[in-house]
């Protein structure tokens, strides 16, 4: 979806909990039913990664979305759990992009990956359409306003998703590209002799490209279900012929058949279908806005992984 921790891994591959930020540990202290704030899992229907967070002290299931500029909660969650959180005056605030349907803005504390983010501005949007394509309903989206400050490992082939990073990056390669002000990465990937700028979007199940970037696409459209902040709908869109993309000199994607659409930023979106054969890692402490890495699956890294640290 697009809007305008762990850890340490030892030689055996085990992951150690990240130190909590100020106030994070106390939020759940003494509560026998406290949520696991280090939990990450992949939704069986959408394929998106869902993490457990606290929003204003209330447990929330949020989609980990590197394509979203801001963190979002659903209208249903806001009504159910955030009725006592003060709303911001929106009369002097302009919200653009597909978040233009924002109904409210909140300023509250969010705990994610063992770290507390105090006074975060959170958007309230209708997400019923998104939840129709989830196995379990989610309460919102964790965007790059938070994720840029956190490290995480997404091992898609191994179905392991963890807060933190691998200290030994010798089997990984940087995912190069341009970062925008929100910290989102427009990755430079190659298709043959052509270089594309694709927004890394873990909130999008399918890779999407603009027509000139994938000229050999099927003229007849394919009907598919799509869901975003604008709701769920059935659309008919052309699909590109399957082909692997080069993410970095030594790392290729699985073969992808992208959706062809002109209504995208840059050259398109790099979705979860392109990441399923690799491990994706974000290191928050590198550079001004962090750095993404891609590489082999977890099993290949296990024997060479040194001690990792959480940030």
C-alpha cells in the first residue's frame, strides 16, 4: 500500500530479543495476557507480514509496509480502542495521495519492535476492503515513519520474520536506489539492459510496472481482486510475461508476471511476489535512513552468521 527486536543471530541461527525502548517493557508488565510485541507472521491469504504493536497502549495487528509513508489505524480500531485519544485539528492539514481519505489524525505513543515512539502522528483510514483479503483482520499499517528506525529480517523462503539484523552481511548485497523523505526505497533493479526504479512495497502482494517498462505484456486483461484504502474491487488489468529481475549484481528475483498499470509512482512497485525467493533485511543504523539488503535464504546464512545486534 502506498501513502504519500530482535536481535542477534548466533552461529546456530537463534535470535535474541531486542532491548525495549523507554517504557516499552513496562506497558506489558504484570499482564499475564500481554501480547508478544516481537511477534511477526505472514498472512496466509494476502502474504503480507503482520506485526504486533501497541498503539496508545492497546494491542494492534499492523501490516509491515515499506511502501507506506505513515502509520495508519483503521476506523474500526480507532472507534473500538482509541476513543480517549485526542484528535488533531485537520482544518490546517492537507493529506494527499491515496491517504486523502483520512478521516482523523491522532498523536499517540506506538510501541513496535521493542521500541517506543512517543507522540507519533497516526492516520485513521477505512480498511474494510483490505481486511476482506486477509485471513485475520488487521488493525492498520506500520509505515516507514516507524520502520526507518527499526531493523528487521524477512526470510520469505524460510517463513521466518524477525526484528533485528544479521551482523555478518557477507552473503547479502545492498539493495541500491533512492530514498525519499519518508525513508521509502525506490530500488534500482534491472530487466535485461533496462534499469527500473521500483518502490519497495511489502504492503503490495504483486509487482506493478508502468506499460513502457514491460512492453511484452498480454493484451487481454486478467480479472483479479484488489484491495487498498479505497476498498476492495474486481479489476481487469494486463499482465506482463514472466521474467526475473536483477536486484543487485548477485541476486535475482523469482520470475514475476507484473500487473501493468500507468497509475504508479516512478516505474512501479516491487511487491512480495518478487521477494519470495530471497531474504530481505533492513539495518536502521546505517546511513541517514537505514539500508536494505537482499540475499540467500536463512539456511545458507545460518552457519556464517555472527552475533547480531538490535537497533
